[in-house]
C-alpha cells in the first residue's frame, strides 16, 4: 500500500513538472534538477540534515534513487563527521578505494506525506519560477534598444506596470511624456532602455521620453532607415514638446529629409501622433560641423560661425531679426541644436558681433599704441592693415609698411625699429625669467618652443616637460584664460608640441 502511495505521489509530481515545463517553455533538465533538489530536502528531513543525501531521477522511467555519500579521508573533521569516513574503514568496504573518493550507499525510498509532498512541489515550482525568470532575463537583455508593445496592467504611484505577454515591465513616471495619461487595458509602445537583474529578480525598464525611442519610431516608419540606406546620426528631445533628428545618406539620389517626412508628411505625422504631438525638426547631417550646426539651428538663418574645436564650443552670428527664432521658446531651439551637435553654442546677433569686433579693434590699437609709444591714429592704421602684434610689424619688410595709407619711409623705418627694439628688450626679460625658473632642458629644447612661450609658462609655474604635457590645448591658447593668450599661436602648432612632450610618458612606460 505504501509503495502504491509512493508511486502515485511520484507520478503526480512528474506530471506537474512535465506540465510546468511545457507551459513555461523550460528545458526539462531544469525541471528534473528542481525535483531532485526538492526530494533531497525531504530526504534530509527524514535521515538528518547533516547527511550528504543525493537524489537521481531516471528521466525515462521516473525511478527515483536516494544515496548517501561518505567522503574517504585520512582524518575526520569534527563538523563533517556524518559526511566522512576514514580510509581504513572504507578499505574494508571497498579495498580499491582512495582518499577523496566516496562510499555510496543506497537509501530506501522515502514515503512522502501530504505536507512533505506539498513542500516538495513548492520547491519545484519555486525552482521552475527561477528558471523561467532566468530565461526571460536572457531573452529581454538582448532586446535592449528595441521597442516593446504591451498592455497597461496596473498603475502604481504614477508608474505603469506593462504586460508584455511573457513578462512584465515598468514605465516610471518620469519616463512618460508630460501630460499623457494611460488607464488599465490601454495599449502602449515604449523603448527598452535597461534590463536589470539583481537580488530582487529581473526587471525590464521602458521609456517613452528616451531620444532613441524617437529614432526607433522612424526606423519602423521609414523603409529607407530600416534598410540602412538612410542613417539616423543623432537625436535631441524635449519630450512632448519638440525634437530634432539628424539623418544622412550616401546615396545622392535620395533626399533623406524628404524620405523621413513622407508623402504629404505621412511618415513623420505617424511619429508625431505616437509622441503626443511632439513637433519634430528633421535636419541633414554633415561631416562639416559648421554646415551641420547651421542645419540644426533651423528655422533660424546663420550668418557666420566661429568654431573652437578644442573647447567643443561654437559662436554663431545671426541676423538681428532672427534672434528669437534661433533661441526658441525658453531657449528650446538652441538647446536642442546643442544636444544634436554635441557643441556648446553661443549666439550673437550681427550687431553684437560688430560691437565686439570694434571693441577688439580698440584693444589691439591701444596695445600697439602703448608698446610702440605711437599716437592712436598710427596704431589704428596698423591694425586696419592687419598688423595686430609687435612680431607681425618687426618681421615685415619696410616696403610693405610704407604702403599703409599715410605712412612714408621715415615713419615706416621708425615703426619697424621700435618693434624690433621692443622684442629685443622683451627677449632679455624673458631670458632672465627662464634662467631663474626653468631648469628642465627637455622643456627648453622642445620642438616649437621659444623664449616668449617659456617665460609665460614660467610665470604660470609650468616648469618641466611633464607639467607641459599635462596641459590641454585650450588651457594654453584660450582667448580669455589661456596661458599663452597674448602670443597669437597656431592651435595646430600647440597640439604638436603637447603630443611631442607626451612621448616621454610612453618611453617611461616601456
């Protein structure tokens, strides 16, 4: 009777495990492993928790074997008395056995009471759930970057719990487009931006505000993007309000912007509708930063662009009547253009730019007037002709200086002579500063280095080749704060000097 009862319970457990494996689409190996762990737990309740009991199930017949394992050792450890056996005793049982092997003894099958059977079932179901969650995690972690479609299952503190069919996902309140509302049963599309697996289990996180949600929607709506003919280069969004997306194609026969807009705006309108009316600017990407920036600032027109690559910054000059368009409501247009191009953008009107140029002209003229000890009008004539530094005058020929309006040979000679004298005096001052402060010959002899640069470095406590190598280009030539801002040095030259100085780092590592 007991054996019959045991067989009934065993068959019932096997049937449950088989059904669960089919329903959850889990490998039967995982189910049998869970069953064996459940039976081992029940067996230890009967035979003792300290016993090393192992269960094996014949996956074809369903026969269950219980075995106890005793490890063969030279000396028994006190905490493992029930799991170890001395080699001498083991040899009496099996003469050929060695240390580290096991004496295996078969145990009689256990009779599971209803409580034990339920506990075993609980263990199986728990293990199956863990396997199911692991499978789901493996499936969804490879779907990061895709769009998921689900049904709103419930709403918790403003967060949406979404049923994806095999799994649940969450859209946090901050990942929802402002002012959009959902209720239970609503269908929702969102971007999978993270799949997390921690002690609490795994979670799928969705977003409707992520910039890539916009690009993936275009991926679905525009065949040319899906086929790879058109590439989405960058996206910037102010969710629910406005967005900019840059697109590019190498096929000269295709208009990438027109393809994304679609016939009568059908393609872009489908995306706009999904994003609750978010206005979308589609711009053409260009490998020329200036051209790309001009496109990104549309609908505003751009007059001039001054690009400072090392600082990743740009100054944009626009017509006075285009200022509000360029900046946009609450700075939205320039902010999106900045995010789209990854550039810090300063906007100037033509009037502001003109005023700044006039101010620079005054400053350069005043500087030459003071250094050369000449009247303002002479300094202004020099600056007007492009002579904005003492070096540019000292290195110029007398013939060219004479060509300046209002100059004659005597005045030209006097100006050039004063410029050269000033440089000679400055050279002596610089050399004294260098001798007193800089002792590193490798810095002094660095290719491209001169006394003017060395003196400026010394004043800023840059005294060794490694000090110089640690600097960034903008720290040296930035027009406002650069160490060498007064020397009018070419950016490419400074870049080469810094890289040459850094060669010492690699030599030291080798």
